[in-house]
C-alpha cells in the first residue's frame, strides 16, 4: 500500500526562528528568576545569608522557605505519583542534592543569576541514602496507588512455584540486567513566562499537555482551572519530562502573582538533572526456562526500581511470549535521597525490553537456535496475564521482512566469526512491543470565509508531527487540499474532553486519540455548513431541500457555492462544530510491534563499539504520514541506542550529587555515532482501535533497540554485557 507523505507544515517556522517557544516570549515589565539549589543530599537548611545577594544590582526579591510565594493545594492524582508532591520551598528540609532552596528575582537574567551565586546557605548535613546498589539489597513492596493513568502497573506473582518450573526446564537462563538513571535532555529546557491580570494567569510554558498543565497549576495556586491559560504551540522535545508540572513553572506563576509583574524562569542545563524528573535506575533478574525444542516453560521477572513509574515486568513480560508459568514482581527502594523519578520515553518498556530480549538471546545461544526461530516458537496471540487477544498483530511478518532486508542469513552464530581488519563484526536482533491506546477527546473544525478551515484541539506537538497530522486528516475528511487547513493546538483553552486526553502528547497515543475526533468534528461541521446554506440569508442555496457537500463545495438543484464564497455571501465569520469520540472497544488488547536488526563493529584492541547498520520493520497500524512516522521511528531507535552506547546518570553514593550533570560529561550520540537506519512499515490499519486505523508509534523505536545492540555486541565479541551502557571498559575486562 502506498503510504502518504507530507513534509512538516511547522518546519519553516522552526528552521527560520519564527516559531516561539516558551522562553522566547517577552512581556512588558518582565522580571527574571534564577533558582538556587542545594549542595547536600540530605539534611536541613540551618541558615541563609542573603545580604550580598539583596545588595546586588537589579535584585527585586529573594524567595526562601522562610519567605515563599503563596501555594495552596497539592498536585492531584496521578501527578502526585509522577511529579514532585512537595511545594517548592515548602520547608528547610533537604531531600536530595540539587533541590530548590531559593529563587532570586531580578530585572535581568544576568542579574538574577549573578545574585544567586551570592546566596550563602549553611546546612545541617546528614549522610544521604543515594546509592541504588546498596538500596536494592533491601527492597520493599510498592505502595498500592489508585487512580494511576497507566492502569494496573503492579502485577502480583502468579500462584505458581516458579522456582520449581524453572528447575524442571531442560535449558535455563538466570541473569540480572541493570539499567542506570537516565535524563530527558530535550533541546528546549523547562521554561515558563507567567503573567497575571485580574486574578487570571496566562503562562507560556513548554508542556506535553496544556489542559492538564492548566489543571495542575490551578490546583496548586488555588484558583479555578478556567482562570489559567496555558500557551504552548511549540515544544522543543519532552520525552515525558514535560508531561507534568515541576518547580520552575510553579515558582514562575507564584512569584509573578506575588510581585504583580510577569516573571520568566529558564531552567539551567545542570538544574534539569534534578528539578524536573528522570528515569530511575532499575535492576531486573530474569529467569527463562525452556524445553530442548525452544518452547518456554517458565518466565520469572523480578524488578527492583527506585520508583513504581519504572515497572518493566508489567510493561513488557505480559505481552511478549507465551508460557504456562509466569512470575512478575516489582519491588522498590523507598526513601532514597534522589531527585523525583518520572516517566521517560517508553517507561518500563525500554528497560524491560533490554533485559527480556537480552535473556532471550542468551537462551537462543544455549539452545543452539536462531533467535528468530526461538521467538516464533513462543509467539503470543494475546496478553500473557489476562489472555486478552491482540486486535491486529503481524509481528511474524516483521521478523520475516526484516531478516530479508537486513541480510540476517549472513549472520554467523559463533561469536567473533566475522572480522574486518581490527574490527569484530556482529549481528543482533530484538522484538519491540508497545501498548497502544487512545482516549476520548474533542476537536473543533471550522469553515472560514477566506476558503480555509481550522482544526483545533488542546493537544501538544512535542516535535512528533501533530501539526502536520491534524492538517492531513482534516484535509481528507473535508476533501480539500492540506494547505487550506489551519491547525491550532498547544493551548489549554482549545477543545478537550477532560479525561486522560488532557495529557496530550504522551504514551504514543496522541495521533490515535486526536484523529478519530477530527473525523467526527469534520462531519459535524459539514452538517452545520449544509444547514447554514439552507437557512442563511444571502445564501444561493437557501430553501433547497437536497444540498450536498462535495470537495469544499455546496451543491443543490443546479446551484453550487464554494464554502468560502457561501460564508462571504451570508456575511458569516465562521461555521463549525465540535466532535467528541467515545472509548475504544475493550474486547481486544492493542499494541504496536517491530523487529529490530542491528550490526555493530568492535575494535579488538580498544574495545570501542560502533553502530554499523540498523533495520527495523514496523507494524503500527495505518501509517498516516510516512515522513513523520519515519522521523518518529528513527528518533526512537537512536534514543534506545543512546541508552545502549552512552547515557548514564552517575550518582555519587556518598553525597547524592549527579557528577555528570552537564552535556560535556553526560554523553549523547552525535552524527559520527549513528548510521543510516532502514525503516519499513507494514501499514495494516487497526480499525478496532480507531476509525483512522493508526496505533502508537512514537516510543516504539526506543523499545528493544538497546537489546539489539547488546546482542550484536555479543555476536561480535562473545562478551555479554548486562549493564548499560555498553562501553569499551566493559568489553576489555
């Protein structure tokens, strides 16, 4: 099937600098805030010397725990799980290194930053509990927290004797896989420009969900949600880090109200490591037991994580492979003196797929079986725990097509069998599965006299292509060229149903959520336009009984008018309607699938691993725009490979300090570290999930990418690395 393709309609604005991000807004009379953060990992502020800072040029106010702007309510569920629950500057207690202890407000950003350096804080320091390696030796049961938006995150063990099932298996793998903390590191840092007028807040803030952002701000500030207007048409990356509301935004809003003037706060790159959430560390112990023919007899998946937001067992193990015996358990390390954990691209799925797909590769090696054959032996038709059938699954075709495109038949099973001079060449593969879903939402479609139509929704575009998808889908529904569609989004005052759709661009569900509502709204708008043509004064079709809409024109009894012409003749500013979708069919489970194939080369003398080639074949429902879909998969794969090759938040156990909290020491891939990524879509619409047939795609490339890299490294070197990232030192030992 030919896949439609369209360049991003927001591209020109972004590359020319016309797109205004949160920090690009400047308002009359604006002041600037800079946060002061703690230099101990646990303890209490005993004193603060503000004299030199207050005397510095341009300083307007300094907020501290003893003098803080007013906060009222607390974040409601589920934000109280995925974001920091304490108000900024709530008290003098220090819970982690890098916690906000003061806010300096000045006439310029330079004055605020320089004065912040003059704030002298004395602490009653205590030894922090910041070493995950030690903490995981004493894990605890996670709390039961109702109202979580991701559903049942905690899966209790099946009532089976899993150890007996593993012992009875003819071939076993029992290993532990470790994933370090990881940080979002989006290009645009968290920033907010807040202004109050007549008790109402307008705030320019980069957010993945403007409506949810407005609700959270209203709750904490003690005002009505309708009194908060969030504006966020452009977001420079989020990856989950901008799904909820954090201290910088809360402080901007509260200090702006207290001072009666607009306030801008831009989080520094170092501060992003502590005050806006991160992916927590996790340690997963996997046990796989199989018969000699490769059929799984038992899966044991025990995870210890800093937080329940990272639950690899529930997110992965229950939907990958068939087995009669399964044990899935999550434990956490509570009370650690570390920054707050939150969701990060493919939460649970990224870490879980690394462990599971590495363990499957190890099992294939012990069985002497091709890794694809092992996966097909244990192909799962429905979820492992509930047994709910998948709506549409073509993973077997992903394996077949991917193997052919990649040249998997040339792989040699014996590690180190293929060389090129000083380089050892290896191939690896993995499976990627990502839950898909959608929420009911509301969209408005409006016809204008100038011959254009608008499509509006309170969702966000965090770089994922929503601007373009909204225009494309509305153009098809209205049967007009896409350049006549004007999408509007990133604004809390635009239509929203008010449920989980308020979170906008999260969970790879934005396209599946928004596009069905566009279809409904488009038909409602067409019906309203037809009725307007029949009844409005000045309409050339007034009084006609049979009026049809066809490709932007109204037709009836030998008379026709283009909709812009009609509205001009009737002197009408607009005609439109809202459309709201219902819940999807719950009789099936929905997921997107991919098969990843990776080739690496490892220098035999230095141990340096390099990416050579990567192929992925994707089954993600209907592909509405091949260009943006390929962007999403490519970006996701690179995101997962970054975890395999470089990314690691290094926490000093003795102090709680993140020692590489900058972009010089926290390594990310650059062009020289990447290779051409071959992406192929199967394009089977999943109309069970939505009328447009589209499923989640944004996070899918991330899932399993690290495992494919690790498996390729093993095939090249014979060394199995079970802790990320896979660096030269681990391959030389």
